């Protein structure tokens, strides 16, 4: 599904906002979102997502949205909650030595604003490092933030992460890009 | 000259009836011998014929250090060729998949080959007049593997001229592939939805052994499946279960469940868990699918097909399948401590889309580099690869439910938590490794 369609689908259920959201506020959201992951403030991160929010990392380039194609991540809030709670479980053996991550973002750009002024799509190229003691992996990609205005607050309807080497043989990726 | 190459007795001494020596996972020489003695004589999974539907369609793959191309010929037959130019040895085909439009062409000197590997043209051929070219291996083209068998679309090859026939090698274990294909109202499967490629920092045998290891899920997967169970536990019993909950939670079933599930052992290292039921048995029904199955097969046969709920079937040493959920994992050893696991999803032809969505979700939740279940498995394999270096104990225990009667016959049905499947695998392993290969 194209970005434009995502916006169209949701535009009807969104009230008009009387104050325009500035580019700066949108860009700040993206920086803040990455920082919450890096600082493991995952409950706050989780709360950024709407009830129907989706964290999606496609497996192939140009992959259509939907449940009929395998993805690396295709997580609704329930699955995100499983991941977040698991990271804190003392029996998460793959995290007995914890992983840490760092996003380095290129300046996010606002790609689209819906006509009603409550839906936005931002594009952010990034580098991401995930380390676990002596092992460090580095990934590059582009993050697409699909934001919606809920009352006064911006929320994340979908974060789509296009991994540059999505078709490569990959080791365990344990945190969130 | 290594310690094992010329010494079959020493290789045999590594595999005892109820334990194996750590060298089977650690020794690079034994890995090389596996690539020369075990893999080439076994029937190895190459790909699925639905991946090359049209004449000229091909895919390339490296298996046991051998570059291969699987291609659908102009006559419709599927060939498996060594991906090597007959001239100077260049890999001829470099793309992962595509259509060759009737010929393969070497990127170096432009020699061309037909889909069956035979040499088609050589530029400026007059230069070979009066030479021994015509009698040489160069004139034979890309070497085609003679022993290729296709079962319900699954393409297997035996690289060596020596070894058991396909039917002898797999025997009744093929009923697991049959059951997976029979679950399609059309009796056909199609690979679809992408391949998950998960790099494992461990010996390939640890992965294979784990597939019928029913004593680990409740421990290793407590943090993932147990978390899912806990998140759902306050829901009323009649609340419709999200697929995520339905797929995760059975992993933390208790020991009694996995024991009663049962394990079936075949000769040559093959086996499956879930003889009587499995973690897949309680998925919600999909009425439209069941109706189509009854229409295709009749009431009795349709129910018999769907009543099977095999867990993992191991086609030793290269393929594991999950018929009840239509996913497969392909084992590609890279080095003694490195293995690539590729996971594919299969569509049941003529079944409702919901079946595919279920399979897609399962393979992502369980088999992906981003899977929380996979992370804990991978952690354990890596920990074994490291831990085995410890001095003081050179042996890996496979004693669980061992009986001396296995010495005469290992094929049969056993309680699900027995380690008999691993003993069966190592029996096949030792017999292949101790048999010195033909020169070269």
C-alpha cells in the first residue's frame, strides 16, 4: 500500500486540527522516538503507538504491506508488548549479557501532510548499531514514520524500517531499529 | 594429514550408543569430511520446483561448498548443474534467481550452455582444431548431477554416484512431505512470501538436533512464549485468541505434553516429533478451508489428512519441515561453527489466504533473525559451541531413554522426550564419515 493510501484510509476518522503542526514538531518526534529506544525507555516508546499501531520491517524491497508476505518485523501492539516484557524477563537468555543500540539519524524530512492536517509521513535515513559485549552489528536503512494527531499529541500509526541489506543472511537482531 | 581422514576407527569411536565426542561439533577436519563423505552421498534438498515454474527459470545455491544452479529445461524437466564454467572454472550464473532465456553464458569468455548444462557454443572455435579439446572435460559442459529426484515438488540431489537410491534413503519419512502437500485441496504447494536467512554461529548439527529436542522449549522459550502466555492469562476463556497467542503459547507446554507427543525414528537420520498430536494441534479451525478439503478429498480422507499434526520432520541432513504449518527450514553448513538457516513459507494451492497468513506469521515469529524464539535458541547453540571447549569433560550426553535394543533397530516410535532422534542422526553420521570416499 502506498503512503498516500494509508493517509486516505485514515483521513476520514481524524478530526480537523485547528492548529497546524509545525515541521519542527514532527521532526522532533522522530528524534525523540529513536532516543527512547536507545535509552531503553520502552514503555514510553510503546505508548507512542496508536491502538492499531504497527512496527514493520519488510523482508524485500518494494514489499506490499499486509500479512501475506514474510517480514522481519510486523508487530502490532500485542507483539511489541511481548518483546518489551521479554527483554526484562530474567530468563531471556539471549539477553543475559544485554544488547545496547544507537541510532544515528539523518535530518528527518516531512514527505506528506494529509489535507485535513492530522496525518503526516516523514522519511529518515539512518545508521543503527547494536552491540552486545564484543559483538557489534551496523545497519543502514530508511525509516518512514506515519504519524497521526490524536488530540494535541502526535502518535505513531506505523514505523516502517527499510533495511538496506534486508535480503542478507543476518545474525540475531534483538532490539528495535 | 589430519587425525581423522585416514582413520575410520577413530571416527567411529566419537559416536557411542549414548554419547558423542565434542569433536563432532568443533573439529574443522571432521567438518571437511562431512562435506566430502556425508553430504555428497546423502539426498540433499536443493529447492522447490514452484520456484522455477517456467522453462529457463533458475535459482542458484551453494550447498556443502558446492556452487549449484537448479534450472527448468526447455523440455520442462528440472536439472541441477554444478555452477562452474567448463573452461576456466568461473561460476557461470551469479544472480540468485532469474530466467536464462534458453542459455547460460559465462561472463568471462562467453562460452554458452544449454539448460541441461551441455556446451552450446565457444567463441572462435577454430582455435581448438587439432587439440584434445573434444575429448576433454571442457567439451562436456557444465556438469549435470545425474541423481535428482522430485517428490511433491521438493527437489533433492545426490552429488555422488555412490549412495542409496532416493526411495531407500528416505523411505516412509516422505509421508511428512506428502501430508504437507495433501493439505492443499489441489495437492500442490508453492514457495511464496520471501526467504528468511538467519546466520547461526554454531555447527549445523546443533540446529538439526534441536528440531526434535522436546526438552528445551519450556526452558529456552519461557521468556518469549511464557511472556505471551502471561500477557493473555487474564482474558476470559472464550475470548478469541489472536494468532500470536495461539502460536506462541504451546511452546511452554509441560514435559508431559511433549513426552506424550511422541517421536518417530526412521533409518538414515530422519525423524519427526508429533506422532499423536503436537503444538500445532489446537489452532482454530478455518471452516472455508475445511469445506474445500472435504470437497477435494471426501469427508473421510480430508479428516485423515488434517488429523495429522506432525511437529518437525528432519530430512537428514539438509531439510526440516513443519507440515502442519507449511514452513520449511533449509540447513546450509558454511564452516564448522557457522551455518545458514533459510526459512521458506509454502502456500497451499487453492486454500484460503488465511492459511498463508498463518504460515507467514509463524515463520516470522519462530524462524527469523528478528524472532524472540530464535534468539534464545541461537543463544544456546552459541553457548554450546563455546562451552564445549571446556576441559574436564569431552563428551555430550545423549542418554535420555536409551536402551540397548536400539543397537539392533532404531527405527520405530518412542516417547517424545527421548533423545533417540539424535542417536539416530549420529548413527547415520558415523557410518557415512567412516566410509572413505572414492578418489577424488
